[in-house]
C-alpha cells in the first residue's frame, strides 16, 4: 500500500492538523503545525479528507508527551500533545481568524490570554456508562472519537481528582449492581465544599444497589443522587440533603446551585473571567446594567455590588428562580431577574425598553443574533460579550460594528477548557 507523507500547515478548530494533497484539504488527527507526518488510512469526502498521523517524521518543538494514557482514543481532550502555551496561542489564532473571515472586524487591541491550572480543573461533566457483556465489565468515561463507543478509562486528569482518579472504582461499583445495565450516565457537579454524582438510573434500584451506592459515597466522601426520570426527578440518596454552592470571594458572593444546573466548568477560570468582565464594563455607582443569558447570576450578582441597578434575563425559568434566591441569599436588593426566550423578539418587554447604560452578553454557542435585532438601544455605550463559540462572536461583532455603530475595542481568549479545542473568549465594544 502506498504511504503518503504531508506537511502540516495549520490547526483546525477541533484540534486536528491541516494539510493539502493535490489542492484538497486533509484533516490529520494527532498532527501539529510545522510537522511532517506519514498518514494512516485516508477517509475521502467530497470537499475534504480525513486521516490520522501514523508516524511523526519531523516533530514540532511545541509537541509534548500527552499526560493521559487514553489520549487519541477518548474524545474528552484533543490537544494534550501541544504545550499549554501553544494551546492558548492557537485558540487566539482561531478567534482572530473568525473575526477576519466571518465578522470582517479586528480588535483594536488584544487582551492578555487568561490561563490557569491545566489539570484537575473540571468540576462539571457527564460521564457515559455502558455495561459490556462480552468484557463482563462496566465502562465509565467519555465517548471515544467514534461516539458509538465509551472509552475504557482508568483515570481522567482534567476532571477533579475526587472523580477523575476513581473512574475504575466507579466501573467496579456499577458492575456489582443488579441494575448495572440500567445506569446510563453519571452527572458530575462540584461546589466548593461538596462533590456530587447523579446516577441516571433507567429503572428503580433494589435495596442492595442503593446500599452499595451509599457505601461508595460515604467511603469517598461523595454525595450520591439518583435521576430515574427527567431533571425534576433528581433526589439525594446520601446524604439526605445535598447543598452545592461556590463562592466569588472578590465580591462576597455565594451562589447555590443544583446538580444539573449549568455552571462554568472551570472554577478558577470563572473567577478570572468575572474579574475581567467587570473590569471591561468599567462599572460606576449610578450605572444601570442589563445581563442577558444570565443563568444563575454568575455575572449579575457581582455586578450588583458595584452599580445602582442590574437586570438579569435568562430563558430557563428554573435558573431565574434560583437567581432570585441567590440574590436574597447574598442580601442583594438592586438586582431583578426575568425569564424570557432570548431567541424570540422581546423588544416590547419592560426590561428591553428600560434604561441600559451597559450590556453584558453571555449567550450559548448559537450567539446573540436575535437579541441584536432590537438591542442595544441608543443609551447603551459599552458592551462586554462573553462567548463560548468564536464563530458566533465574530458574526455578532460584525453586526455590532456595521449596524449599531460600535468599535471592537479589545478581545481575548480564556482557557476555560485546557487540552481541548474549545475556545472561550471575551470582547469589549464601545460606541
């Protein structure tokens, strides 16, 4: 069989090397820019091809030895073979390329990237669980590159050690249950003081199974919950009450949440991100601020400590209810919260028509395009946009600049998910 050697010229948005063969793009898993590699089997598609680096002939100086033995099989990480410094530089390159190609904009200045501890950072996640009869074994982990399969993991170095070092133990635990084939997944949620595991059980558990789960939780100091149905069915198994919360010390805020609620995955990076967002907003005591896609009030509540009034808007009613509870929990009286579908036109609502000196946007991957049809209003002079997808940020940046008369004053990346290709970023817009 003919072997093919290629030069890798770039890194794709999902962390694969990019090469060209006779003018056609080839995405090469496990390859880095500047390397020459020998390809494995090439999967051909109409507009591009895919392959894997079979042998590294010329190594990049930025290549490092992956820490995890499962790298290349598990889909949880795609960049462990690239140094941490090069990872964040690559993410800023992705953001810059998206601004140029999609938004037709360029920031006036680049912010210093925010980086933190690259290992053991992940406090939220969902582990797949699968009983494999042929192996007489339960697999607990993330999906493989082929999503039909669950990776057979012993450890995960990006998860909090309380969980990441116990994947094999979890597999042994579930393998000993009568309901081993009916546990579908485990949701991980960690507050500052408690780590909780929510087991998705597809049928009711026997007393023996429940006792085994309780004993595991007690032995490893992990809260254990069951989810036999939808999100509202989550109930504690041990202890009787599970209280999860995280602190934002700089602003004397303590945010309570439930195991399935969305929180930022990386606790340390969340603290840095909040500090940067509030600094960029340049908050003043008489400001009125609007925080859209506010979730539990991760930004709203710290903002409230510095301004006259802040309004948070979120599409999920349950999160809005908990935001109000968190405001009361922290003695905050100048924050109000509203439930609204921000993918729909909300221009007639009182909150959309109210005074808004500054606007914070933290949308999902799809971005804030619908919001930008009617906001910002003329009185809004400054916008901070926190993004989990560089393409939607670039598109919305183009809209703010071309249609609303803003300048993209500054932008930068934040390493919320080290060793993955996920790009978290932030932009500052001024009239």
